C-alpha cells in the first residue's frame, strides 16, 4: 500500500519580503507544486494523499485562494486528507467551516476534524491529531493515540500529526510539544505502522517510521531540505515500511557570503550571481564583508541593482554585512568636480572616515555622488 505524505502547503502565504512583481509567481508556484503532487500520486499508483497540517497560511484568506486550491485538487484521482494545523486550526473562525470551503469541497477531499480513525480506503485508516486552537494545552498526538489498540492483521493505520517533537528542541513554553518516546512506542507496539508529521519545513526522519515530509516549497532561508514529498510504502502483513523522498519544489532561497575588498572581488561576486540558474524563482540574501574604494562600492551597487532586476529577491542581510567605504582621491580625480560638488565631496569624505553613526550614510552618499558624477547626472 503506497501513499503520499506531505504537509505545510501554507497556501496564501504572504511572502512580504518579496517584491510585488515576484509575489504572484511565488503564490502560483505553491499551487503548481500541489498539482505535481496529484500527478505523482497517479504516476506512482498511490492510494491517497495525506497533508499533515497548515494546508492554508491562515484562517483569514481570500476565497479565491480556496477556489484555486479546489480547482487543482479536483484533478486528483485519489482521496486527499487534510489535517488542520497551527496556521489553520479548527477554531471558531476556521477556514474549513467557511462557506467558500464547504460549498466547493470536492467529494474526494476530506478534513480530519477529530481523532476517530478515518477509513480513507478499505483496510486503511488515518488517525489524525487536528489543532483546535493556536495554543493547544497538551500533546495532541499523544492524546489521539494513547487509546489505540494494536493494528489488526492485514490492515494499515497511519497517524497524521502536526507540531515539534521533543528531540528537535522546540519552544520550551509550548504545551503542544510531541513526546518523541511516546510516539516511538506507538509504532514499536504496533498501534500504527507509520507516522507523518507536519510543522517542520525541512524533510526529516525522527525514526525509521516517523517522518516530517517538509514544506512543498521553501519558506525560509534557514531550511536545509525543503521542497519534498514522501512516497511511503507500507506492507499490511509485515508492517514494514519504506520511504522515498521526491523533490517537487521549484523555488530556492540562498545565502551568499563573500569578502569584497577590491574590484576583482566585486567581479567574482558578479560572476557567482550570474551562474545561479532560475533567477526569477530564487531569493538571495547577501552576507558581504570588506573594505572598498568609492569606485568599487559604486560598481558593487550597480551589480546588485542589475541582479535585483533578475532575481525574485536580492537583499543584504544587514545584521551580518559589514562593508566599509574609503574615499580615495583617485576615484574622483577624473570626474571634474568643482565648486559646490567638490565641497560636498570633501565633507562627505571627512564624515565617511569617522566612526560615528553618520559614517555609513556618508559612505552611501559618496557612492551616489560618484555614480551621478560619472554618468553626468
């Protein structure tokens, strides 16, 4: 018996850090990834798809997002089981109870509203641990599984949960932390053959039969293995399971670190950015350190301006970036500055060499003055 385990779709994610031009592509990519899950399920002869929480970014979304989701899910040829998570809990404002959801919900799309075993196909049941609020007062997965009997011969039971397991150093103030030892006991004692968890956005194996599929598209520069789904095979007779990771994500988040102390270093960074593929679906955070002349800093700014036109995002990670600018006389020697502009240059150069809070602003101003003067503006 084979199924697809996935989670953390977070459809409707705002991605506020992206530009207005890139954001629609980011939204579309998530729906395209959902579409690919349906195609994989059909191609790999899967019996169903289970989504382990955070299907939607929140309970307050434009109905068009729900409509587009169902438009994609309508093409699935297998049942799709949705688990409410911390982003979309079954509270009073639940998106799963909204008219936009209930009026258009396809027959093969099911929501796990409690922890009663749900028979998704004959002989296979899913026990879910849905969230009913953003701050549960206990381990929901433990509550859902503590009274489970051993799985009957020839049948399959999957547990679908959401949240951080205790071995992953979760929020210490959260009461919803999933106890890893209790969860392992569920599998070891034969009360379930497999556990699929959401909340962690990178694919991760807690145990041989306890997995986080991860988010279907990257959501943070800190994620080490996002953009995957899991193909899970379970043998009803032996209870053995195998897991295959399948990458479906199209977006990439990169942190690029460089020391920039010369024009040659700027050229190296430019080439490194040039070599990155799929720029319109790649967000780049730059960590730059070094000391540059005004001319070299101006060229660096031009390189980054051009990159910003190509990439979904190019951003200096300010907390980790430290670039000093030195106003060398030769930088401005051939620009023919005089009068007020020369006085301004002298004042900025003096300020830029200082250590007070205005030095950084003066360095930026020097770069602008250099670029404008060179271009004849």
